[in-house]
């Protein structure tokens, strides 16, 4: 059969993932030290796992409300308010299958064929395909190292057209580790308001900021009404495999999103929702001790990686969020892909080429420090050897 | 942000082999400052000793450990301290804690064989003045000690590369 003619055009047009190709190379090798992992190296705290097991034992194995369990949304509401000064009613929150689903229903709820959505570049791999699958046109907004990979009003004004409907705010950022401070956000919001854009703010790394506390763009004056805030349990609570996220926003937009959610997903997994309740309740009671401890550990590794990479001449700006450093490898005159391919083949250290994250990623590689200190030390040692042996150091 | 002392202790408690240079890099401080602080912590006896956690089962030599619950007669003026001191001076004794609850001292002992521990209890400990009773428990398997899991190798289950 000629399947090609059956596959939808918009699916065919999405390029294969740049990560997938690299994954195939790295996963065939033994003893690879991986700096290529986009998830915490911590396992989910045991109290959370234990509660989910108990939930299954007592028969919590059914559908829940489309929006998610009321108790979960009450906890999310309290959490958002306490940690990020975001105030939402429980009817303005939907529990989703990871932040990924939240992104998808946000795109599909607002994008119509031909609508333009501003997508940061480089950025997380799902934004561009997500917008396209919703029928929209993803317009890259180039962020650059010289500007610490932040949005600026000049760049935004250049790419906005009358077809622009929404903008993705991706801070703290994967892969660059960039954040935007309150002042920097204030500097761009009038451009957003003037052009009447909806903001889709992906705040999955909100807990993981260093030296600065995360400021949600939705807390700025006049912004809440035009913001869809997306967050989840994966990064802050080391719960990637549970697939539990959430989206909060104005009631009308949430009602539109829940329409898609109820017909395509129905509800987030019940046991994961129970786990989410436990995660938030216990952390709330303990003053977010586990989260703070995790951030402290990441912070040490972050400083270590930032300093060591700069020391061996792979300059990188200081990342202030997430768990990635994004060093510049242009002095080697290799492409990002060549650099990563040779590094894994010659020294068995896996990083992700910056180009996997779209435009603007060429010349950079993403190194995740969600790995033990021993691994990080060994990785730095091997990268140093790699540079020395090739005469780049 | 925790203070530097707490941070240093926290890092060294987890891994005593981390160098002052590495700690400095992890905390964004100068190496000399960290080295000086560690020295101070040692001088003040906040840091008492750097030891190694060994999985004896894998080391394959004879080794036995027990925990003894000891009830004692506290002494006037000296309370429990005097009797605790008489106990902890024995080489076999690795730890002594004063406990709340149904007994007074928890005594942790180590020797090559269970027999040696038994002999220690009935020859040295149980007969000591001021000791009312002892109950000895042998450790059969260690699952976790000092926050480290003994029985399984913790594997990284994550995909090698993920977005």
C-alpha cells in the first residue's frame, strides 16, 4: 500500500526530531555519561509514590471529572497563589496529561488556519510542531547569546504582523537556561498588549530558578486576562513519568480548552492526580523543604558546570533557570551536530546539539546538569580531553 | 540561601572526598575561603572525622554487628554519663545513645563474630556495676545506613537523551 498518500500533509511537513537521531547513536553505546537528559535525576519522593500505590489499592481506578479532581485543583490553586502570586479559581484550572497536553489544548483552542504564533528560537522541541498541528504558522523569534537568550521588544516588534495571534513565553527556558526578570518582562508587555496577543506561558521550570525568584508574566498589570499559564509536576517534583500537568487561565479560554480535553483525553490519570495532591499537600506542610533541597543541589551543579565550561573555553552565559547550560562551541568550527557526534563517539559523553531546538541553536550544545556530581566531574574531564586532543584548548 | 558553613557540611556529609576547590566551584566562592572554613570546622571539632562507609557483606570478611538495649541505674550527681563512659571505652562499642522509652542506653557493637559479641555482653557488659539488664539483637542484613541503600544498585532508568 502506498501509505504516503494517507498521511496528513501537516504531519509530513513536520521535520523529524533532531533529538531522535542523536538518541539512536547514544543509546547504542555502553558507559555513556549523558548530559542529554531533559528530566530530573531525582526519583519521585517516596511519600508521593506510596500515596499513589495506596490510591490504587483503595480502588481509585476510575475516571475523574474532566477538569481533574476538585481536591487536586484546590491544592493547585493554593500552590500557584502561594508560590507565584497567581490567583485562579478552581474552575479556571484543568489537570492535564503533562504540560505537553496543556500546550496542545492551548494551541488548538486558540489557533485557526493561518494564524501566526510567535515561537522562541531556540526553544523546547514541541512548540513548533504543536502550533503547526493546530493549523497555525509558527514564527520563530530569535533569541541570542549576546542578550542572554531573552525576548526584547525590538525583536518582537520586528516579527509581529496582523496575523499574529499569540506568543509563547518559555521562561525559565529549555535549552538555554534563560529567565526573564520582572523588569525585563515589564519592558515587553506593552508590545503584547498593543498587538492584542494571547500569551501562552510555559512555566514548567518555575521552581528551578537561581538567585532570582520566578515571576509569571500573568502577574503583571493587565496581563492575567490574556495569559494561559502552563505548569506541571514533572520538574518541581521529579514526576516526569506520571504525566501530570495543568493549565490555568481566563474562564472562557479554559472552557474552550476543556472541550478539547474532554473529547480527546477525558481526564488525567487518577492515580497520578492522587500523587499530585500528596506532592502539594506535603510540601505545603513542610514549607517546600524537598523542593528547596532539590533546587539547592541543582544550584551547586549549575555553578560547577558554568565555571568549569568557561574555564575550558566553552563560554556560556550564566543560566539562571531550569537545569541546562548552553555553551558556545563555535571556536571549534564544528557544527553542533558534529561536535556532539564526535564527543559521544570519542569520549562517550552525550550532549544535545543546539540545532535540535531550532533556529539559533547552531554553534551551541545543551548540557543538562540533572546528573550526579561524580558524573558531571567525569564529563568535564572527558570534554577537556576532547578539546585538548583536537587542539582546541 | 543557606550559609556557607551549612552548605560545606551538607556537601561533605554526603561525600567527604569532595575537594575544597570543587566545593568552591559548587558554591561560587573562592577556594582559599572554603579551605579556611573547613579548617576552622575541623579545629572547632564540628567536623570530627572523615570515615568510609563499607558494605561488609561485599568485603567478604567475618563481621558481626549487634544492638544492645541496656537498662541502668543512674547515679546520683553523675546521671547516666559515668556508666555511658565505662561502656563506650570498649573498642567493640561503635556507638552509645541515651534513649527515651523502655530502656536507657542503646549500645552498638561490632566484632568479627557473633560469638565475640555474645562474650562481650556477658563477660563485660552485663556484669558491670549499675547495669540492671541487657537485651542483645544481632543485625542480620543492612538495607540502609547513613542514608545509603545497601541492597540494590540504584540504576539510572532515564532515557539517554530526552527533550
